[in-house]
């Protein structure tokens, strides 16, 4: 009997060790993804990324580790290093343009870890197998948001013949990403109200609520009757709500905080990309060096419409989206805009990264400036007629 009990006890111990070993292995093998965010959830820009990261990681069954309030400095490199050496992350993702060079430094040091970066420009020429850029054709989303703005302008002008159709735009920096965004928004509005003009002010910061609020107020004081933005706080929407001026926000709905003036917001949905990069690493397959999300991939989205949009807006948006999908509408069709009074037939864009910012790639083909064709990060930097830059800020 004692021998039998001893054998049973030994068997139980072996089974217990096996079970524990399996559990530990599962835990050790579970993929970890590290995220580096410029700000936190108080920034509409970063909140959009954070929400997508949580959703994608939960759906894919991987562990999310995040670092917030990481500036565009060597702190990004140190954060990446800690996510690898302390947290044992398999993928590192950073969300801000200025993070890129510091993330590349980490990628060179840790070749077995995959590094993915939003809005960047260098991956396609860097020659690093583990460094990747990603963005989306958000200019299409901004164009659709501009259509919403144009319809509202037309409604306002029909109701009050004294209204001058001038819009305002609060931008962060005078970079191609911002220029591409405000131009596509303007062209969307112009497709509805051909005589519309737009003034732009730059804050010199991705997130500065007071500066954004002041910029929006200055635009309103200057006669702008509708405001949009490429900046990340509630500053501009708040100024619009206080002044009862219609507003198109960015990266998320402001309907709850600004119910009387919110029209719509465009945003990049990062869930498809996060799921893609995780799947590639899980399967031992390469991540695309330069990835561009589209309307079709679910990466370009609009929020719900505000309660005070013009009648017929939803139907018009559906038609515009269909045109963007089938190619009958091209955002930067040169037939619809001019530069110094002339239609452009050729334009050399700065696509390949270099410190001299050399214009290296022909971007206009068959009468269309093709954004996102030669790299995912925006490179439309033409200052077209109808848009006035009231100041400039290059950081």
C-alpha cells in the first residue's frame, strides 16, 4: 500500500510540474507589444492611438505595454530600450513624427525586435529590415470632412446672403503632413462652394490648448465662419462652441463637449494596422516597410455627424465615398486647384529622406497629384491658391 501511495504521489507531482511548466511557457511565449505615445488620453491624437492599441491587443490576445508623455527626443530611444530590456517586448510602436530618428537608433541596436512608426518618412530608404513606417490616406477622410463643411457653408450662405465663405484652420507645424491635410479639407469644401477661401494659423505645437484656442479665436475675429484643425487639444473646438462657429475636429468626436457647433471629425483607425503588424510577427513574416491604410482597409473613417449639419449631408457623403473608392474622385486632381494662377502639370516632391530636403520624385501623373503612392507619409506640400497662411512655424 505504501508503495502504491508513493507512486501515486510521484505521479501527482510530475503532473503538477508539467501543468505548471505549461502555464509558465504560455506566459513566457505570450507576445508583448510596446507602445510609445507623445502625450496621453487628454490628447485627441494620442487617445485615438491608445484606444486602437487596446482594442487590437485584446482581440489578438497579446500583452500591451505603454509609455505615455514621451517627447520627441532621446527619451523615445530610452523608452524603447526599457520596453525591450525590462518588459521583453517583441514589437515597439511609436506614434509621433519626431520620434522617428530615436526609434531608428533603437532599431539599429536591437535587430531582433520589430519597430513600427506612424507618420514617418525614412523607412523606405533606411535599409533596416526591422524598421517600418505606417500611415493612411487620411487626406481622403479630410476631403470628406471638407464636403461636410462645404455643405454647411452653403446652407449658411443660402440663409444669410451677407456671409462671406471664408474658413479658418488651426495647424500645428508647416509640414507636408499638415499642408496635405488642410489642403484636402479645403478642396472638399471647394467642391461644394467654389468661391471658398481659407486662412491658416500655426501654433508650433502638436498639443497646446491655449495656443490652439487663441489661434481659433483670431481666425474667427478675422472673419472665418467655420473652423477646422490639425492640432490635438480641445482648444479650437472650445473656442468655436463659445463663439457658436461651426467646427470640424480631428481624431475624434467633440459632439458631447461642443454639441451646437460640432459637424464631423475624420480620423485614422489604427486597429487594422496594429492587427496586421502583430499577425505578421506571430506568423514569422515580414512587416511591410511602408504601409498605407485606406478607406477599404477600414483605416480612414469619419465620426458620426453633428446634429446641426446641413440637410442631405449623409447622402452626399455616401456618394463622395463611393467616388473615392472607384477612382472617379481624386482629392488632388489638378483640374480643381491652381498654384499662382496656373494649373500644375508636373511637380517634384520630397519623397526620399535626406537632410537637404531635395525634391526627388515626380508626383503628378495624368493630371493627379498622387499622395501616398511613393511612401505612406504625406508629401503634398504645395501652397495652392485660395489658402492664405497667416504665419508659419517649422518647429
